[in-house]
C-alpha cells in the first residue's frame, strides 16, 4: 500500500489519482511550448459548410463578350444563397 496525502491507497488508485495531474501538466507544457501556434489556429475562420471559391488571376480588359460573361456570372450567383439566406458574392480588384 502507498500513501497519498496521508491516506493509504493501492497502486491502482494511486495511478488513477495522479492521472489528472499528469494531464494538467501536459496541457500546461503544450500551452507554453506551442501557445502562439495554438492561438493562431484557434483564430482561423471556420466554415460549417464547405465554401466554393472561384479564383482567376486575370480580370483585365478583354473582348466585349467577357463583360456579358461576367454579367451572366453575377446573375447566377445572385440566385444562390447559403443556409441563412446570404447571397453569393464576387470580389474583384
């Protein structure tokens, strides 16, 4: 029998009593060692549903038919909504 805080306990109970302390020490070590990384990961945006992204690297001036294609894309996106009713958007610079 071992003594834990003045109370006799068998080795199975001693191990069980020390397990939470080991867990807390492990979490403290991880927080100290990887705190900035964990905070950055926690702040990352989260999407309940997978977003669909359409990306292009060239929106410069082109033939006139490109303007009509962009109008068609805007019309198509205006018909799409997410689960709370927000419309799809296009951002360009």
